[in-house]
C-alpha cells in the first residue's frame, strides 16, 4: 500500500512538471466524456427508454393515407367502420388535441389537452391513479360532462387534494365533473396533456359526418395478430370503404405506425445526427489522449532504462506507469462528469420550449451512459499508456543505444502521425456536417414568409360553444373586439385570422372550378382554407395583387366570396383574369360551397418556411366563423407593450375569455427556425470541440517530433542548414500528415453527409462550397498549430545536438 501511495505522489509530481501533457489530456477526456454523456442521455431517454404503457410493442397509431399525404387525420365515418369490421385489434380508440378555457384562481386560462374515446384507456393499459376512467356510456352525447386531469395539473393547479374528485370544473362555459387523475409522467404520444375529455358522440352522428376532422386512431393488436397482418386487414377495409363511399374514400388507404416510432419520428434524424457528432467528439478525444500518452511513453524510454539500472524491476516500472495512467484517467473522468452535468443542463435549456422533443422533461443524466462513456475513455488511457510501457520495458537496453534522449524512433513517429491523420479526418467530417447545416440555415432564415413580421402582436382566442353557438354570434364578437382593439392608442390596424401563418396546421380540403367538369372521386386538387376578417392583408403586410379586399359588406347573408393566392392562379386559373371565377370548396363544415373570386394576394408561407406554398383560399370570417380566432395588431411601438390594453378590450366584451399564446409575429417566425437553429448550434459546437482537440493533437505530435529530431536538426544547422530550411522540413512533415487526414476526411464526409439530406434546405449533402471552406479552415488551423513547433526547431543550436545524445 505504501508503495502505491509513493507511486501516486510521483505521478502527481510528474503531472505538475509536465502541464503541457497533463492539462490537454485531462481536457480531452473531460470534453469527450461530458459531451457524449449529455447527448446520449437524451438519446437514450427519448428513443430507448420504455414507454409508460402496458406492452407498448402491441400499440399502433392509425392514420389515413393517400398518394399526396402519407399520414392524415381520419374521417369520423370511417372510424366507425374500422371499429366494427377490423379483426386485428382488441380495442380501437380515436383521439385528438384540443383546448379548453378554464377559470383557475379567478382568472381565465386556455389549457391544452386531448379529447379521446373511452377505448383509449384499455388501448394504453393505463388507468387513473386517483378516481376512475370514463366508460363508453360517457362517450355519448349529453353524458360526456366528465374530465380527467394530469398529475401535474392536479398538483399545481388543484393543490394536489384528494377531495377534488367529484367536484366540477368550468371548461369553456360548461361544467364538467372531475372523475380522475392520471399517473405522473403520463403523456399521449409523448406530448404533454393536461386533461382528457370524451368526444360526446353518437354512432349515427359519426356515420353521417362528412370530411375529415382532426383526430387519429390508436389501437392495441390482438395477441395472435402481427403488425403486418393488421396492416393488411386495415388496408382491406379501406379498399371496401373506397367502393362503398367513393366520393370520400377514393385514393385513401390506412397507415399503421408503431406507437414508439410515431413518438420519435420527427426528432429521430436530429437525435441520430447529434449522437453521431458526440461519438465523433469522443473518438477525437480518445485519439488525442492516445497521441499524448504515446508521445510521452516513447520520450520516457531512457528514464525507464536509468531506473532499471538503479534496481527497479520491470513489474515495478509497469505498475508506476499504470498508476499514472489510472490517475490521469480518474482526473479526466471526474472533470468529464462535471462537464456532463453542465452540458446536460445547457442542452435541455437550449432545447426546452424550442423543439418538441417527446418526454424531454423526464430526461436526466443517465448513469449507465456516463459509466460507458467514461469506461471507453479510461480504456483508451490505459491501453495507450500501459501497452507502450510494457513494450519499452522489454527493450530497456535499446533505450540507451537508440532514440537518444527522448527514445522512440521512426516507428513511433509513424504511429503518432497515423493518429494525427485520424484526428484531422474525424474533425473534418464534423466540420463539414456543421458547415452544411449552417449553409442550410442561412438559406432558410433568408426566406421571405410573404408578410412583414415586425411590429405585429398576436394572441389566440377560443370561443366557447356555450356562449358562441352560432356563426352570427362569433362574427359579431370578432367585429366588436376588433373595433375596440383598433381604437387603442398606438394601434395602426387590427385584424383576425383563424389559423396564424407558421403557427400550426390549418384547414386543408379539396376544391374545383365550377366552370369546369367536376373531377372524379379522389381527383380534385387540394388547397388551404383560411377564414379572415377585413383588413387582414393590410395588417399582415401581405401584398395585394389585383381585385378587392373583403369589406364589412361581405356578411353571412351576402353572396359567398373568396380571395386566392398567386400559387392558386399559377396552377389552376391560368386562362385569363381570375376575378369573377367561382370555386367549389369541398368541406363538410362549410354550408356555402361555391365562392366567387374577388381578389388575388401574394403567396404566404402558411405551414413552415421550408415547405412549398400550396394553393390558398381566403374566406370572410363572417361567412365561415369557426370558434377560433387569432387577433393580429400592428403597431409602431413595442408590440408586447400593447398586450395589457388588448386584453382589457377583449375582456370588456367577455371577461371569461382567456388570451392565449400572446407573442409577437417575429417570435412566431423565430419558432419555426428553432429546430434547425438548435441543431446547427449543437453540431457546430461539437465541430469546434473536435477542431480544437485536433489542433492540440497536431501541435503535440509536431512538438514531440521536433524534440525527437533535436540531434538531427542540430547537426543540420552545424553543416550549414538555414533556419528557413529547418522550418520547411518540420512544416513539410506536418503538411503530409494533415494532407492525409484531409483526404481521408473528405472521403468519409462525402459518404456520411448524405445522412443529413433530410435536415438540409436547398443545400446538397455534397455542396462544393461547404467542402472547400471547411477544408481550408481545418488546414489553416492545423498549420497554425504547427507553426510554434516549427519555429522552435529553427532555434536549435548545434551544441544542443551534443546534449541530446
């Protein structure tokens, strides 16, 4: 034990005497462990952690699909037929997102949750931990006045009291009885849900429903039915329904998706890229440590020989080196653990509320991931610190005859050179990937959304059916609210829209021109439908192309009119002036379906900045007043400073109406860029880490090479070599190593950057400009790292050659 303590003390003194070796090695281990642990903890928590459902492998999500849309919401009428005809499911439920207005603490709030049929509970195999679930009878219209809340909602908004079961909650002007509390951490498909309420349907009503709503199906497979069999079963039912109801079902089929795949489908590519980047950083860190340890071990061969002559045995020397490697690895591991906590918190802070990652709030730093990462890093330290020691211990006598003062030789330099090339190659791959994402992000952020986002305040209103049960009442409220808001000081204009651009999905439906033959079932083109109030285009800054805007005269009892975008004109109204032409808009909730075109406006990005613009039909809100409106206010002031005044104006009309999602339009645009921005920042950070580590590695190897060749350089200088020739000699060696690494990295990058294709916008995975810029950047950094050792070589005096022997 005493000798081990002596070894530890000697190791500490050695590290203090060699900070240029110890500090880079510890930092390399810490960065590799910290970055990889943080990323892989998120990957494991989101993608690999078991779902909180009973036997989740047998749960599937059911969508309708077509050639134009791989996954789409389902038709209510089809859901009834699926439930009655399928032979694959023990239970089939329907669910969808919804919002309810609640009075909480005397203040109105909009709360997000789900509407779901009673079969959801046996499908998921989850029951409330307090109270009970609702049954099929409470799914029926008139008996659906019940609600189940989440554990978080119960604890934070209802005080966590058990006696709240059986009490009533006012939701959108309607009283519901609280009957249950779901388990902690419960989510539906990974998305937070504050409540569950039944649909309140009737089978007859569902059969008579037209069009597609906003719901998806979720089912549990029978024990004797495979996923493939269930898919064939449902596709067969879809084929039957296409024959029975061709107008609604032609061209539509059914798509089944495993529940876990559904949850991670949107985030899988980004997480896989980040996981790969973190792994590359870890590899660069390990190679860097290996470089440092190999260089140090070869330079200590003479020291080991001297200690042998003084009586130290081979085992004693190996133990000393083992203690040093373990000490270095332990220090790096502790520092890496600290960095892992910092990186993990920073990662969650960067992603939270910006990217919808399922179950992210339940992710913590995973001990298993940390241990595995530390194990790989420590193994690197032990292998590259101990194996050379064992080899050198077998040839101690040679250390006196060869290698001079610093030991080693051509073989050692080749190994170190190979590791440097590997570092450069790995770093170039990361740099190239980050460069592609940066180029893609720049192009995406420069896209014009089709409106002027600056100076706009937005807020969403959900009009409860209990008080706004007719189109007239909803349109009257919008008129009164906009009049009050428009009269506020600082307001230039105000308008309303049902579905705010870039803020989520809207209404998509089929249409056709009434002056052309009616298309066959499934052949009609599709368009986005957006109800708006007069002044919407002026308030949003959307250019007016031709025709007129909506006015107060376009009322519910007036002839139906529409305004279309330029994409609609280019694709479907190419034969002459579009003004005066009529469109048949096919949606079950629209009573008047033939609309006369009275104007054309510029294109607007409705879904997302990276999505193609679809044909769009704008309708007067007075003629399609659905119970949802987003107020838009243009001002020259700070938009958020108007929020209290706008809220007061709305509450003067209805004090129980909450104003939800109050934000500027610029915040809305920025939110659409959050995912690519975050991914770009993270990958760029990893690339910078790898670049710095590679620079340290190149510097260390070149410094070691200069020290190794002290005798040779001194002799050259004595024979008349100039400092410039010595400088070129050292730099040539560096250029050769970096060149090999760059060529290898370009080949690997060309193969791997194809994995980024789904994350790039108007940028190809083999973008020449990106490859050139990243190659030049890496080469410049590597050459800068070589400059100091090369300059040091020019200062070697001939007398040093004698001292080196």
